[in-house]
């Protein structure tokens, strides 16, 4: 297996890459813990925000010509309302945050440092942007006894903590999507993780 190369895209270069990202999201998020039953129309509308944000970045991992992983970031102020609102409701300025969106990677390529490279690329982009003091992402909350939880499911929290992120107690957002386990969309809670940039103080 060859070593994937990672390319970062910004501005108008993001738009042509969105169909591949949509296909990858639909494939990877179908598994635990998101259980996402992909919707083409939703993908098109959701991902368009990255192309519309002049300060967004998309990192893409290629094995030859095949897209095997991708990771996104944009200013939180450019993200969807349900993503921005919890931060503003806490009394914090969304303009101080860079939002780290999805980071998706095909299973065969995991454990090879690509996820670390994705976080590093996004952090470098956010710091170079120069206007935000924090990086923030959300992760879906799942009950320990969720019936779809695999027996060998491993938590990603230690990985995020090694990247310098920590959870913000009580800060979460609500997102609705159709899951593979049922016919109707389900409202899910996603919890916030945050990392200070440029020597900013930690939030709590």
C-alpha cells in the first residue's frame, strides 16, 4: 500500500473536490458512531458552505488518484446556525473560533498518521488565518449501552486530548440526520471540544 499524499485546498479549488468529500462522508459516517444514512441533497447543501467561505480549507488524502480521506475547517462565523448558536448562547463571540468540521478516513488507512496530519494541517491553517483564538469541533454523543455500539468500539477522546483539545462541559449542538438503524431522521447531540490557539487562555 502506497503512502497517501495530502493536499490542502482553499478558495475556488474546494468546489471541484466536494463530490468526492460527499461520497467519503456518506461512506465513513455510515459506521459507528454516526450511523449516518447519507442524503445527497443534504450533502450538497451542507458542503457548499466550505466553497462559499473564502477562509475555509479542505485537506484531502490521495492514494494515487483515489480520495481516501479528507478533513475540513472554516471560521465558525461562516458555519451553519446550529453550529454557531451554542457558542454565541454561552456569551462567546463566534468570530473568535475556527471550526474543525469532519475528519474522515477509510478504515484501511487508519493508524498511519493521516489523522494527526489532518489536525496539524487544520491548526496551521487556523493560525495562519490569524483572526481566531480557538479551534473547536463537535463529536456525537452516544450512550454506553447504545444497541449499535460495536463490542470493540474504541474512544477517540485520548487521540483528541493528545492533539491538545479538551471538552467544554455543557456546550453542545443539536443536529438531525437519518440513521441506518431506523426510517426517520433522529435528533442527535454533539459535544464541543476546544483548543486554544496563539496562547489564548483555556475555556471552561
